[in-house]
C-alpha cells in the first residue's frame, strides 16, 4: 500500500531521508566549492551555460533542496526539505507515468548500487510491464579509475531489471560520480563515437534504440541530460550538479534525498512514486 503524502513525509523525517540528514554541512560546502572550481568529478558530465560561485550554488541548493540558507553555517548537520522531496517525487512520477503510456525506451542506472538499486529495480519492473523497453547497451565495457589504492578497473554491468552500475575486479559494485559509463552506453546505442541527436518525438516510442528517458543519479543522469535525453532521478544535498542542471533546464527532475540510508527505508518512497505514476 502506498503511503499518503502525510505518511510519507513522516517516514522521510523518521528515517532521515529528508529533514535533518546525516550529510555533514562541511561536506556539502566542500562539494559546492569543487563544482564552482570546475572539478569534473563534481559536475556529473554536465556542461553549464555559465560559471557559478560557491554562493550561487548554495542559493540554488537552498531553493531546490532545502539546505540551510545561512552562509555562516559551516559545520554540523544540514537539511533537506521533505516538502521539496515529495514535490519532486510527484514530478518524477508524472514523467515516469508518461513514459509508461508512451511505451518509451528507458535507461536506468545508479552510482549508489548499495542503497538505491531496489528503487530502480521496482521502476524497471513496472515500466517493463507497461510495455517500455529498458535498454542495456555496452555491458562488460571496462575502464580504469583512480582510487585510494591506485588505479583499478571498473566494468559496466546490469543488475536484474537492467539497472546499470559499476563492478570492480573484486566482484563488488562501486559508488561512482563518473559520466563516462553513461556516455559509453549512449555511444553504443548511437553507433558512433559520440552521442548523436535523438529522433524527434512523433507520438510513439522511438523506433530505434535511443532512450526517451533516463532514470538515474550522479554522472549517469548528468551525461543523459547533457545528451538531450529527459533525465529524472535522485541527488543528495552534497551533489549540487544535478540541481544546477535542473535550474538550467538540462535535467528534467531531481528528487532531493539522502541517498545513503538503508535500502529498505526507500520502500515507502518507491510505493508512493509508483502509485503517483499510475503503476502501483
């Protein structure tokens, strides 16, 4: 049973998915500063229309995520407005519901496989049952990343339901901000060295295997939005790039939430999302 809006709000606060969250304020501000300085790791594959100062980014995060507006709040906990979370969740549900009615092509991917995978798998099942195609290009593609242990391999894999994520040589899935895996998926779908222009929408799902919708987070969502694909997904209060991308119109919907809580805590949020999309 999907919760009511009031029940979901109480659950978000109780589990710290929103409200007073565990993401430290100093970590938020550090990420805002790094994004403002042009660090690609914090830009999630997006190319912004203008430069942003740390203060600019803070103002966007206050408006779209609900972090503290006090520029002198430098340490301690930060906040996510649960009303903004639910409003964005409803906007995401509207776009997912439209995808189901149109039987669109969809790509689904996460940089938080340890926590958010069940949410994406539930969306994948519901969309597949509605007649959508969940695309799974470039499975097995590998590249090297820098870690605290030196250079390590990462491989593009798909969990049940066609949810893209990265796996290491240790067989474990890994957190990532990188846009490269999504860009590789789009390259494979387009059949060229760079993502091309998607076909114009004609009232039906695309006849070729190009995504109409990306449901994702981190660089997976940023790269899709940069390529002109409707991108909806989730972002924490220390991940400003998608919120700035949404402010510029490159990202369709960003749901603000703590993306690192226990996976089972997202079940009521998932039920609410599916019900609002007409897929519950």
